[in-house]
C-alpha cells in the first residue's frame, strides 16, 4: 500500500471520528421535545387533584394536541394511559380531622 494513500486514509478517519464525536456531544445537549412535554403533562396531571374531572380531561386533551404537533402518533387513549400511569393513590386519611 502506498504510504501517501495510507496517510490520507488516516486523516479521513480521524476527521470522521472528530465529526462523529461533535455530533454525539450536540445530541446529548439537546432535549427531545416530546419527552419534555410528556414530563410536563404528567406533572400537571398529578398535581391537579383538587381540580374537577372535566378540567383534568380538558388538560389531557390539550396536552394530547400539543403532543401531536411535536410528533406523537398514538391515540388519545394511549396518551391518557401514558400520562395517568403511576398516579399515586390519594391518601384516605388526608382529609380526616384529628
């Protein structure tokens, strides 16, 4: 093999490796918009226990429409299951007077 060609290949591989490393670092810095939206929608849903069911359903519908704009392809029922999953049960003794 020609030494000049080998040197050129090494430079090309090094440049590709540097470009790949830069892309990976950039990808780690950027957050996925749909996952951020899921986190925010779940937090809103879980912290809205004192709201009526109608208001909670409206929040779910709005968050579903936003998720669709961000690229979510599931059904409204699947979205609801994703957001409502792992909802902590209300404390039955929280409202009892001491």
